[in-house]
C-alpha cells in the first residue's frame, strides 16, 4: 500500500510570512509526485508534476522540491497572502495513473 | 478550456431514492475518474474509465454504478445508499491513463456534496 503523509496537518501564518510543508512517501517504485491547491468550494487546482530526483519547480511565489532517494517533497510559499489560504495536497500514482493522496496541509494566512 | 463541470453541486437523498451525479469535460481527455472524499480525509479513488471502458473498480459497493456514455461524459448512478455514503464526490479527467507512468495531470471538478438521510 502506498502511504502518503503530509505535515503539518494545519498551519496558521501572518500575511508576508514564508512557509513550507512536507509530503513524505516510500522511496521505492517512484513514478511522479503531484501537488494540488484546493480552495474551499472550488476544484482542486494542479500546481506541479515532479518526476526527477532534485527537481525544483516554481510558479509565482510557490515552489517545490523533490528528493526521491529519501522520499519527500517540500512546498514553499514566499511572502504568504490571504489568497494562498487553501488545502495543499500531494498525490502519487501507484498504478498507471491512479493517485494516492495525502490528507493535505490546511494553510490559513491572516491579514 | 481546462474545466471539469459537475452537477448537481449539492444533493440530498433518502436511502430508497435513485439519483445520478454527472460530470463533463471538453478537453479531449481519454481517462475519467470518480473519487469520494470524507471530511478531513484524502480523496479516495472509486472508478477509472479509460477510452470509455471501466478500467478500475476499487471494490466499491454495487449501490454505486458508474457509466461513461461518451468520452466527454461520466455519470455515477446512486441507489439504496446508506448515511455513511454522505461525502463529497469528485470527478476528474486526464489526457491518458497508464501511458505516461503517472505523469498525466488530473483535472478536477468542484464536486457534488451528497447527503444521505
């Protein structure tokens, strides 16, 4: 069974703070890792697909890194804004394109 | 257009009712998915359709019956549900299934919030 762990479960930061959270996974049989942002009452939005050890991806103030040898990925948000408030999910495929999701990190950014 | 639409947004049904959830995408994607998400839990895969054929059924009870009438549409027929089936049901689609070793992004709809009384 592919076990995907995310930490912390929730995070409260002030506007302007930088923050990061973790997705951990078994390092064997790695194919890819997906990050999603999920705002309340909206569709989960794809942020990044990461495939290679050492990958770094960036989208505006959000960036992600990947370490497949030790089985983790970090998501960073620089200068958090209230609109960054959302649940951030990571997911890994375990069979073809079937995804196993982590439980998510719920980020709240206070003005 | 990268939108996946789902109807209805909310559904309340009794245990003897029959209802259907609908999902639509116009991105030319060949794979479509149903997920179930309970509060504070990760989405869990229920069904996968690839090229309009059911490819995966993750041991889902028969009271959930999926249907893929064409490559753009995915339905989930509900009958004789239990209160514990109350959840958010998410639909997703991706360009392919099993062709790019898990690198295909899945695009999600906003979900249908189902309450079974």
